[in-house]
C-alpha cells in the first residue's frame, strides 16, 4: 500500500484507499443537482444613501445654444476607420450659467 493510501486510512477516508483507486487518479465526477433561479432582491446601502440637493442643476437650455470647437477627424488605431466630429465647446444651462469644456487634444 502506498504512502497516500496509508495517510488516507489514518484520516478515516477508507473508501478512497481501495475500490480500484491508485495514486494519481480521481473518483468519477458527480455534478451538483440543479438549483432554481435566485429570487429577486433589492439592493440596500449601508450608508443610508444620500439625497441630491438642487435637482435639475445641469439641464441644458437648448441644443441650439451649443458652441463647438472646430470640426476634426478622428481615426481608429489602425487607421482604417475615420469620422468627423465637432467637440462641444460650451452649453448654456436653464439657470443661465454657461458651462465651458476644455478643448480635447488633437
């Protein structure tokens, strides 16, 4: 009897020491029985969640009031695809505030 078989017998795993098992083999795979779907759940925050203050602070006044940087072409990494874009320069919010964006790198 090999060393592994002796060790298994010492820990009480008699069924693994015999029954045609040799060193380096495994018992046949037996899958777990199928389980049903997980029931629906609602996530909960440990911090109690915060409330937004102000609400509609970042609502654009009108799409037509947008200002744009100069049109430019952007290319895929291999150069096979390109498209023309006009990056947004500024928008006007409903509270009259003007929100300006930095010019993107070329």
